[in-house]
């Protein structure tokens, strides 16, 4: 409920923004929807970094999960009661 009030205010303020003028539209590039070929090209461009991020995130998550699940066993094995 604490978040609901700022959310309602923000949505109200966003609705008060005027639509873009023709000058605004001329200064920007119109976005077009990507087809399958463009999506594949975009993925292949960043595939190495994305795969490294996913593997890294998965390993860190697995490590944190194992550490939290077996923390008491680890402390007992180290001699702390």
C-alpha cells in the first residue's frame, strides 16, 4: 500500500504529458518491429557476452543456494557449534 500512492501519482503525471509535436517526431527515428532475421542477427552480435552472463549468473546463484542450504553443516565441519 505504501507503493500504491506514488504509483497513482506517477501514472496521473504520465497522462498529463502532451503528445509529441511534428518537430519532435522529425527529430527522432521511427522504431520498426524486428523480424526473425533481425532478431537472430542482434542475438548473434551479442551472443558471446549474453552466454557468459547467463553462465556466470547461474553459477553464482547455484553457489549461493548451496551455501545457504548447507551453511550450518559447513560451520559444524569447521568446528563451530
